[in-house]
C-alpha cells in the first residue's frame, strides 16, 4: 500500500504544473496532474486521491467552480485553491478548504496540505495499531 499522500493537481498552465508537481514530489507527495478541468472531472470519478490542489484562474472553468463539482463527486476530499490574487470573494471559496494567494510561502502551502489530509491518515494509523493490538492479544 502506498503511504504517500496523493494530490490531484489541476492547472491550465503546463509550465506551472510541471514546476509545482516537481516540488510536491520532492516533498514526498504523489501527484496526478491535469491541465484541463473537464478532463480532471472525468478522471476524479475513477481515481483515488487524498487532496485536490486547484488553480483558480483557468479559461475553461474556474478553480472555484471545479472545486464545487469535485465536492459533489468526492465530498470528503479536501480542496486547496491557489491563485495569483491575495483575496477572493467568499462566494468563490464556498467549496474550498483552504486558499493560498499571491505571496504565500511554499512551506505554508505544504503544511496546510499535510494538515488537511492528516485526520484521514491518522485513522489509517489508528486502524493499523488496533489490528496489531488485536493480533497480539
């Protein structure tokens, strides 16, 4: 079983996508990257992932709209929205668990991503510990 957190990353800019994918992988994440939000929606129905990382400004569908669609398909998966804007209207963040805009430190993004998936990972660790305890009794 893969222990790494799987991030489903959607960004219409291939250069940005390659760069952040590389950084995330160096930080221990497994990344599934897509450049088209409609293709991403179709894939998210068939793929297991722990967190969605979405670019806000995409020409075919905004990241906030994609977040809404994804939350209907996989409601328990946290969604992080990244943008070049410092602030976004609350209506754009309704289906988003965290937003990081211009000037955000990479460490803050990584820390938040880990925190958002931690409860799920903690349950898996707890289940493994319970299984080990049950096997030892």
